[in-house]
C-alpha cells in the first residue's frame, strides 16, 4: 500500500528502512524524502505512524534470529 503518493513511497519501503535501522522520525523522513520540495507533507504529519511501521518490522526481524 502507498503511504505517500507524491513520492510513490510504499509500506514496503518503510519496512525496508526499519530493517536497516532507520527508526528516528527525522532520519526516516530524510531517507524517504518526505520533507523535500514537491511533497504535500501529509505523510510527514503521520511520521510517528511510519516510525511504528518501521519499528514493527525491526521487532519482527529480531524475533526470527
């Protein structure tokens, strides 16, 4: 599912960053480019939800180890 139509960012993109350890709101926003020009900012307002999605993927991967 898309989480940002402006940038074409999907839940899979967010999960991939979570697996890479990108979990801080500012770092996640920068990695996704959601603070860049041309982005409406709607997804940036929901950054905590995106962080939770990324963190849940990290927890899932840690449980598999």
